[in-house]
C-alpha cells in the first residue's frame, strides 16, 4: 500500500530521482506536491511531475522508487488538461538543483487555471492558498485565460463557458478590478 507524501518523503523522492539522472533535466512539480513543499498542505496523495527533456533513465527508475518508497508518483501537468499559454517554463520558479536535475514548481498561474477548470473543493482551496501567498495574481490568471481561450477547442473535455464561469467565481471581476 502506498502512503501519503509529506515534505520529508517528497524530498527523499526528489533526491533518489535525481541520482538516476544521466543528463541535465528539468523536473516540474505540480499540484499537491507544490502545496506540500511550500507548506499550505501537510501531505498529498500523489507526487505529480513532468520532466524536460524526458529521461529514459529517470522514467525507468520511477516504478522502482514508487515501490521502494511506497509513494504514488504520476506524470501529470496542467498542459494535459488545458492549453497552457506559451512561456510557462519561464514562469516556473526554481525549487532546487540536485546533481543534474533542476526542480521547479510548474507555473502557478497554469496550475491555478487547471485547478479552477477541475473545480474540486481541494483544488479551489489550493487556488485560494496560492493567492494568499502571493504566488498568483488574479489579473494575470485572467490574462492567461484569455490567451489560452482560443485553444480550448483542442481539449474537448473542457467546456469553455463553464470554465469562464468558474474563473469568474474564483476571481470576481469587481474584486480583480479593485486590485489594479
């Protein structure tokens, strides 16, 4: 049985994963993993990540690490669910470098948009926590939504009208206008 991932377990996993790297690699951490490392959640069910470039050695190591460390690890990122606007890599803050691997938090604005689109209570609580910590700006979230909106047709599971309504509920227009 897999166990929840708290900060020490996530950090141990990152160390072990980095030891498997045979080339310089960027690993972007997503969702609950970011939440735990920053500290607004004490644990998460999955360590979600995406790597660039993909490393065969690291990908082959993940199943073994999952079993040995009894962690759920998923290759998941916002771009699998929504059309993340260009430049997300530049908006992804560095966490640390271990050996040949640089770990980042996946662009928080993209994470917020993906969480708003999903609409689960925990996701919306994460968006609120990101905002409270200054990791996202509601106006920037809206700007990025407008940039990606023309590409929503590429994601048939996403209903653009529902997504827009969820964004408006998360960041009411009058509230974001007052912030400017």
